C-alpha cells in the first residue's frame, strides 16, 4: 500500500484498516501450484477464490501479492479492500472501492467520488462510467482484491459489480475472495475464458504441504504416519490443521490426540478451539470472549469493552503467539480475529455469559461515538439492543447519510428499531419516509408522514392531548424538527405525483412553498419543480414550463448545477410539445454550455443534451448532424456518465433507423429502450410501446398494432387527456392503416372522428406539436378516400404552423402519400418555398435509405477486420491472436464498432452489419 489518500466522509483509521494489504506471514508453506494459477489469472477479467472459512483464501492472496509478478519485466500494483456488512450500501461500497484504487493510482476516481458525494447524486451507472474512464487511462496493471465478498448481498451492489466486469479496462484485474459464489455472471465469464477459479479442492493442503506446515512451520516433529492421519482427518483443511498444531504444542500424547477427534467441520473446529482455549489463562480467556463482539480490535477499544487496561499489550502477546489474530495495519494498532475463531468465541460467550453481551456492545458503541465513528456506534447500539441510544445516533446521522447517498444504510438502521420508538420520534419518521421515496416506494410513506405530523403541535416531553399509554415525543436534531412541516408537504406532493393525483400534487407543493423561507433555495426549488411537473402532466404546458423553470433556477442558486443540466430535458420536452423547436434547441444548447464550461470533465447531463439535440436535428432532416450528436452522446457517456434517462438514446437511434428505412433495426432499439425505461417523476407522454406500434404500422404489421390497441384498452370513445394523447394519435394511425388494408368504412369514420376530437383538445391546450401531426393525419385521411381538395385544407394549416420552426420529418416520414399531397399543394402555390424544400428532402431520403447507406461515421479498415471476426465463434482473446493485436485493442475496436452501428452487443452488431452489407466488404489484413 503506497499510502491512504484522504477520502471526504470516511474516517481515516477505518479507511486504513479496510484498505490494508495483509503482509506475508512468517514461515508459511510455499504453494507454487496456486501462485502460478493466480499469475495466469491476470490475463482474465476475474479471479474467484471461493471456499468456506478457514481455507486460507486471504493468506494465499497476500503471499501471492507479496511475491510480485512472475515475469521480472512486468509491473503490477495491488489494491485491497476488506469488506463488511456495512458495505452493502452502494454509496459506501463504491466509495471504498475508489479509495482502495487510489492507494495505487493517486487521484483516480476524483470525479466519481464527487458524483457520489453530490447533494443530488446521479444514477450509479454515471459513477461507474466516470470511474472506468479514469481507469482506462492507467498505464500499468492493477489488481483489485475484494476480500470477504460473501458479506455483500444487496442487488444494487451486485448489479454494479456486473457492470464493472462488463466494462473492465484491460489494465484492471479483479480478484474476489469469498465463502460463497457471488451473484455475478460467472457462467458467461467462464464461457468467454475471462474467469479463473480457485476453490476448496485446490486450497486444501496436500500431504506434502501438511507435513511442511506441521513440522517445518509449527516445529512439531510428527512422524509421517501422524501427519498422514492428521491430514486425513482434516482433509487438508488449513484452519483445522492450525488449530490442531496449536493444541499439540507441548503434548507428549500426540498420537492419541490425533485419534481423539473426528467428525464434520463444525465439530472439528469446536473441538480444537476448545482445546486451544483451555490452554490459555483465565485472564486471556476472559479477554478473548469479551472482545469477540468486536469486528476489529485496538488497545483502547478493548480496554473500554473489557473495563480493564492492558489491551494493547494483550493484543501484541496474542499476535506473537499466532493465536488467530490478523493485523489490519502496518503499525499493528488494529487487528481482527480469524472469522472461524471469532464465530466459536461468540458462540461460547452467548452460551456461558449471555447477560454480558448487551453491555459489551453498549461499551463498544460509546467508545466509537466518542471517537467519531458514528456508524460503528450505531451498529453496536443495535446489537446491544440499546435502541434509545441507537435512535439518537441515527437521527443525528441522517444529514450526513443524505449527503453521502447512504439511504440503504439509513433504511437498514431504521428497520432495526422498534416501531413504537420511531413513531415517537418525528425526525426519524420523516427520515424513513424520505428513504422510501428515494427508492420510488410509496407504500408506507403516508403512514410515516402521519407519525411525524401528529407531534407538530406537541412540545418535546409534553403529554397533553396524547392517548393514554402513548410515548412522549423525542427530538434530538432540533433544526430537522423545525423543517418537518415543509418536508411533509414536499413528500406528499411527490407521492401524489407518482399516484397520478395532479390536484393533490399542486395542493401539497403550494403548501411546501408557503412554508419555505424566501432564501431557502432548496426548500423552494423542489416544490416549484413538482408544480411544474403536475401542470405539464395535466397538459397546461405554459404553467408547467414556468413553474419548472422557477424550480430549476432555485436549485441552481443552491448549487445543484448537475441536476439543473439534466432537468433541461423537461423544459425542452415541454417546448417540443408546444411546437417551439427553436426554443427547445436553445434550451439544450444552454444546458450543454453549462455542462461543458467546467475545467474538468463535462458534468452529468451533457450526454442527455446531445441526445435531445439529435432528435431536433433529425426533425430538420439533418441526419448527419443527428448522427454525430448521438455518437458524441455515446462517447460522453463513457466519460461523464450515461444519459440520465438511459432509454432515450435507443429511442433516438430507433428514430434514425426509421429515417434510414431500417424498420427492423428500429424495433430492436425500441425493445432495448423498453427494457431500460425506469419510471420517474417525468410524465411518460411518448410511451415506448406506442412508438413500437407506429413502426409496426409502417411495416404493414397491422395485426401486431391492433394487438397493442387491445392490450392498452384504447377506444375512440375514450375521454381524452394529454397524458394519453400520443397513444390516441397512434390509435388513429392504426385505424387509418386498417382502412387502407381492409377498406372498412367503420375504421375511417372512427379515425376521422377521433382526429377531430384530438385536434380540438390539442388546440385548446396550445400543444402545437400534436396539432401539426393531427392535421397531417387528417390530410392523409382525406387523401385515402380520394378527396384531395379536402386533404389540402388541413395540410395547409399544418404547413403554416410547421414552417417557422423548421419541421421536415413530420411530413417526410409519411412517405409517398405525403409526397403526392405536397406536389398537389405546390401546384396551388401553398407555402411554395417550404413545400419545395420538403419535396427536396423526399429525394434525399430516398438516397439515404439505399442498401449501402452511410453510417454515423464510417468503419475503419481495422474495425471492418474485427467486425468480420465478431461474426464467427471466436472469443475475444482468439480474435486478438487472429489479428496479432492485444486483447485491449480488440476491446477498443469493438466498443467503437458498437457506437458507430448504434448497437449494444455482438449479435446486434453482426445483424446490423449484414443489413448494411458491410460483412462482404470486410477482409482480414494482419497488422
């Protein structure tokens, strides 16, 4: 370890302990067969060392790292992270991972840490991609060891690890030591040759290794027969051999001792630990049992827990005696017991002195709180069932947990507290409601808000007006208590918005605004933004834009710059719905300027701005510019974080595919978008399934489109609302297609009636974007019945509205029928210059949809070589050997190919290449 860099929010002593790389222990048995396997594993993404406790996993890895790389010319740095249960919080886990990496790559992950500690942190994928960008620039190999990974059981952390493995830079190698296989894509890694595994069968001592350990290291001078018997009884299990060796020291009856134990692993350990403990003095035994409640040990901490002095000297003596004590730092100030040893000590403590356990935890809690380690203090208070103290500490910890995005930790603590205790503490009730809302869980939120609300008019300690037997209110954080009324109103507004209650959202958001001080920018920004979202969802776009812009301005004054950039999408979406494309483009441009005017990497949100600008350029029929912005968004996503709304990128690329005439590729991308879509507070006014139904109509797949109509329960008799306006316009498209296919009079009558109602609603709501599309469909409805004069009336109106904003694709996407209508309009002199431009765009579109259409950016010759081999069964390393390049070079080419083809995986890349006739042009040219 080259030194522990300070990481804001993490106590330095704990950081040093968790990042300490264990040193080589004295006189261990060399195990070259395993070291060689670990050396070979460096070429893979992941080395998994998986076995039950006591098989020497950590020791093996420490010895291997201490020995250095097998090749003298190669360089390798090692970062180590010892995990515990508290690391199941994603923010905590990734903060420690970055801290570990910074011990060997100083400065790496600075932007990722800043994102993790932002007031409103971004999605975790943003943090990952920012970190991976830093790691990709490292010139030397890094081995990251995650020890005790079996303690990690939360889905969020596991998903993040899977993402890391999928995008692992070539210079970073991951090693996981665990008692149980992790929930990671091991089968896929194994199939690709990217996984090296060492399991219990390999970790067991061979007879020769057992003899070397027992006689060489432990100095027992056993006969070959005794060694064989002991090795057979323990089956090479290292912990059992070590316990047996300690028990046999100074014995004359070694043979009878060896014959005296047998049975399963648990019995062997219990038996041998008992033997070891009986050989210690009463003073040492008492120390071991009392301190077994601690996950880590220091002299002062042990003194506080045992109530006696001499803890430091005792730890040093136990260390010298090899009594299952593991040092956690170079200065030997902190230690831990071997896990197996600790398990048995704790079991014995509970069996012999159960009444002592709560008090021991309370002493530990008090020591940690006095020494500034609140998290450990809370955990010990909970373990000791000192719930009042734990509740006090949790209440004080909430602001820091919020800033550090440790909502999972907050929930874990709150859910460990008795229900009646939380009900008596309004600040904890509000904290729990907030933790639920962060995860989008609204069940239980209102109950918690009511728990807090009932105390608002009750002074602390007062009982007047409370039901008999009710507890007194307890408040530790007075400032948080004063903010409860506004917090209740804000959370109720958010809950109402999620439930679709726009009136309730507005009522509660206005109350939150009334309760917030004029200079409380955060307190005013949140409610104003919720009001904007409620008006937007209701179809009042002017009010929605005004309130949302006010909310963003307040948040910007409060310093929430990243969120303001990302939320520019909402303001642009509203302007697009209003048909004000130029203002929408200005909104994106301002957002992009804010995101990129920083000296460091672009802020989160830059990728979103490029996606939005791409859609607008597409509408202008500038497909080259649209493609460049999508490619820039993809590349920025690898540096400054994925788009906030990840589904928008494949939607935008699907629209590009439609413009190119590749409807199959568009469907693939829309399916991907649907998988990525995550509901949030933004109204889902352009649902992905409706977009897919439109592609089916364009393909002539009328049955699929009608199936969507039935699934959504859509009818021409529905009450109309802005939230479903896009779906109802899509329904009109399906009915028109049905009339063209079946010539049923009912379908065309239903379509025209529905379009008339939709037009009236859109005009009343001043949603010009919808008005233009509805007018276009009305024109096509008249045309399909052969009434061209009638068709030109709504078309002229649509052209008048569309020309000032530069609409093109809304006409061109309708294909030959619209071209025919525009030619008729040209003959009558309707919007002559504009119609001429549109007809010219039809000609360019026909050229762009030829089989050998251009890509966003052409593939290089080397990328074509890689693309050809992606179409084979060769794995990544085999492709590298075929092309005589490194695996990292293949990965770089593959990433670029995916970006240029607009795909996310190998199969889609091959399919897309075939559609574009690229495979026949690629060839193999060795470097």
